[in-house]
């Protein structure tokens, strides 16, 4: 009976030697990969710290975020669009709408070449440099700045380091004002919308974040694919560094103390261990969600090219645009579409009970918190001058089928012929149809920019959902199951969506605190390594 305890003790001692070697190897790897990733961690945490501050706590404000929709006085439309086009010898065009600025009303016409030209609705005279003049007017209106001079105007036709794809709109004008904050305002003249605005402070932040969080500096010397591979590799190493830290300082800490008895457990090492255990979960979530998110960036952004733009013949539009049978007291704007071999005026109408608030917009409110203006859409056949009900949904369905076909078509001259072909939706059942007039963080968030849109959820294996902006015949977003999973991963684990219950201020403060502690832990680890060596 006395031999049994000795055997057990001997067996335990033998196991301890084996485990000791394993843990020493784990510790060595933890130190090595920690040193390898110290610079990337500093880059990501510092830039991550800045994001909540610049995007929320110190976000710049602007006087007006959108143009207030108001009914257009019919008396201002002396000439119809047909008369204006005929007077200027324009036989073909892509579309038109009505814009008012500088105390005048114009038909904004998109030519076959894609240019935007402006004709006065009273005398059909062309406004020279009209698109740039409209861009200047929009910029001054949004900024509420009629005094400071404009120092520079640029037409932006592709996304840049300062104008990222997250802004969605292209092409846009960048208007730079000669004032102390160096404000740059980006506007899309085709829709009259504000794309974004950046004072000097935000311009510096965008550069810093793009360089050190998105690692744009790799793009400068190589390409996007290499950037993603390098980022994914370092994020994976950071993930495993956190895992090894949990094993050493958490699960195996009692045994590790025995194998490292010659080293002091006080001071920096104590804090590195104690704080590191608590913050390791955030390190894992940041690294995992960041790596997962990076894998979605292989393909270039193409939504800006997803637009349906057939060419219309002026002679085919029979009913004069200023003689349409509608309630002109509610008329806000006008364009044209083709559907089922017929031409229709797409009329934007104010709601019957809509009241116009002429008070100044609250400059302190956030874009995603403001109520977007509502309107009604009516389609009127250009031949019969009669309206057709529910055509907005039917037109959205047509566009969804059109965009689902990967083969390029003449009407969609901007579509990329290299777009990956997907299953056509022509015979796929619809699960849900919904008109979205407000941004919804869990379905159609503010990052998508375009409103209103029509949601079309199809019964495909991937549960494909299309969001169509019928006013511009554009694809605003297309979401599949894989996109939803990645979106929730990034929102919950990287942007702390799980803290929404506490409010945005608390959520952002938690993100800042987590990033700061990760930075401190990494620096403590580096100091420990340098002291030991």
C-alpha cells in the first residue's frame, strides 16, 4: 500500500518535466511573436484610438446636410424639356431633372457622353460652366458660407486617399475654401447631394487612419492583394500571441512560476500579466474581426458603376414635360425612365399632408439621427399622360434583374463587363419588398448613403437582397448571407455594437479604453523583453 503514493508522486513529477518544456516553448513563442507584432499593434491601436474621437467626439459639423425639397412653381417651367432640347439641337440624351439655384431654374441634362449641361427653363439658354457653378452653389449652401472665396475646384472621378469609397458617390466636385480650417466640400451635382466635408484636422486624421490602420502605405509600393495578405498575416500572429498569453499567464501560470523562479514576478511583469489576462478577449476580437474584414477587400469597389442609363430620343417623348396631368402644387422634380417598352415620367411629389419647415437645420445633429424628407413617387406614361400605380416597385424589380445579370448591356454603359456573373433573378421568388426611407443600422446602414431605396429580398441559396435607388436607377447595395455574417462580426467585435444599449458615447469610450490598454500591454511586453536581453 505504501508504494502507491510514491508511484503517483513519481508519475506526477515526470509529467511536470514534460509540461515544463512545453510551456517554456510556448513562452518563447509568445515573446517572439509579441516582438514581431509590436509595431503593427502600435499602428493599429493608435489609429484605432483616434477613430472614435474624430468620428464622434470631435466630428466637424456643417450648417446644412441636404437640400430641402420644395414644390417647384409651374410658372417657372415656361418651356418643356422637349422645347429646350429641340432649341439646342439635342436629339439624344440619357436623362434630365430640374434644379434651382442663383434665383433661376434649369433643366439639368445628362448627355450621351455623360456630361451634365444646364438650360434655363424660361429661355432655353445654356449656362456656361453650369456644372461647376452648381457645385459651387451647393458647397456654399451646405457650408452656409457666402463670403470666403473658393481657392480650388476639382472634379473627382475615382476614389482617393482623401475621398474613400465609403463616401459612395462618383463623380463629385471637391471645392476647397480659402479660410483658416481649409474646408473641403465634396458634392454630387447629378443628385444635388453632399458626399462629405473635411476641414484640415479631419484631412490629417483621414491620412493617418488610412496609412496606419488600413496600411495604405503598402499600396504605394505594391498592390491591394499584397496589402491584404500582409495585414492578414500580422493579425493572425497577433491573434495567436493573445492565445499564447492566455495559456502562459492564465491556464498555466502556476506551473510557469515554478519554471521561471529566477525572474522577478513583481513590477512590470506583474502588470503585464494581470492587465493582459483581462484585455486578451478584446485583443482576440479586434484581431479576428479585423482579419475577417480584410478578406472581404479582395475585389475592387464597383457599386459606383452599377447604373442603368439607356439613351432616350427627344422625339419619342410625346407629352410635354410642363403639361403632365398631376397635382402641380405638390410637384418637386422630374426625370424619365423606360420600362416594358414604354416611357414614363418619374415624378417626385410632396406628401399630401407634408408641411415645410423653413427653420434652419440643427448643425449639431448627426446624419444618421436626422429624419429624412418623405415624398411620393408617381409614374406617368409619356404617350397617354396617365399615371400607373405601384410602378416604383416594378421598376426596382426590373433593375434588380438587370444588375443580377453579369453580362454587360448597352444601356448600362458604366457597368464593368468584368463583373462576376451571378444567378439571374428573373424567375426567383421574392421573400420581401420594402421601401426604406431611413437608415437602419442592422439592415441598411448610413454607410450606404443613398435614400430612399427599395429593398428586394430574394429566395436564393445566399438569400440575396438588393437595395435599389430608383430615382437614379442605381444599385445602392447587394447583400448576401456571407456579407451579413461578416458585417455582424465587424460591427460587434470591432466596433462594439454589443455596447449600443449603453449609448454611443459609452460604446466609443469603451473602444478607446480597450485600444489604449492593448497598447499599454504591448509596450510593457516590449520593455520586459528589452530588460531581459
